[in-house]
C-alpha cells in the first residue's frame, strides 16, 4: 500500500493539515445528525453556520481558502479568525463581481 504523505500549513492560528477545498456535491445528508457528512475529511457540515464539525477533536472549524485548511473556531484570537473569514468572503464577492462584469 502506498504511503500517504500529509502536508501542513502554518497559519497565524497554528499549524494545520492541508486539505483540498470542500466539495459540497460530495457531501451526504445524515438524517440522524441533521448535518451533511464529508467522507473525505469525516467532518459534518452545518449549512446554517457554514462550519464543519470534527467529531474526533470535538471542535467546530471553518475552511480557510487562503490556507487550504480547517481552522478551529474556538481557541485564541477569535477576533483574528473572524477577520480572516470576513476578508475571504469579501475576496469571493470581488471575484464573482469581476466574473459577472466579464460576461
């Protein structure tokens, strides 16, 4: 069996494993939990909050498109984490507006 190499990224909030971008079309709804399940990460997705739950670590996380990783919502520098999420949201909106202006 080939060895799977895990890569890490250092963020202002710590060092975390790198993951591919979430693919919602691959999520499966789990009626018992009420959440969508991502079999790649084994995280549960809450569509209301946009957060992912890692049952192994018992932690809610958000996906950072800047760092390609899941960052815990709790812990130190909650303000910085919120700023990163808002900045990434602004970047997505700006990108979508540029695309719409081209079309």
